[in-house]
C-alpha cells in the first residue's frame, strides 16, 4: 500500500465515520431541531472527508482536484443555509422542540404576520 493510498483510506475512513455518526443522530435524536443539527454538521464533515479522499487519490489530475475543492466549498456554503432554513420553516409552522428545551429565544419576539423579529 502506497502513501497516497494510505492517506486516501484515512480521509475516506474519517468521512465514513462522520456519515455514520450523522445517520445515527438522525435516528436517535429526539426532535427535528437536533436531527437537523446532526445532519448538517456531521453529514457535511463526512462528505468533505470522502471528497478529500477522492481528491488525494486522484491528486495527479488537476481537473479532478479542482472539482473536489469546488464541491467542498459548495457543501461548506450550502449546508448551514439549508439547515437554518429547515429549522426556520419548522419554527414557523409550529413544530415544538422536545420537552424541557430552554430557552426559546424567539418566544414572544417573532411576528408571524410579517415574519420578522420585533
């Protein structure tokens, strides 16, 4: 096994670990807000680990490395926005967090008619 293959296996192993952690979080966590957090954070780290592994394996091919870096940048930019929008839509439609969740910083500060903070 060459050094490149070892680095590729390590990066992909880390990526797969985070994807599995994200999957377990989706199943085990109690409410939508924590599940979205697991999918957003651990899922993004997992995808990035796998993409870094692919980029390191095909390191001699500059177009492939550029594509992998562009996809990593895409995930870093879109995953937080997507998770925020899912959480916001859930809040606006009245999805309740699990019992005992405190504090709810938006309680009484959000105008549902204009959809803006007061």
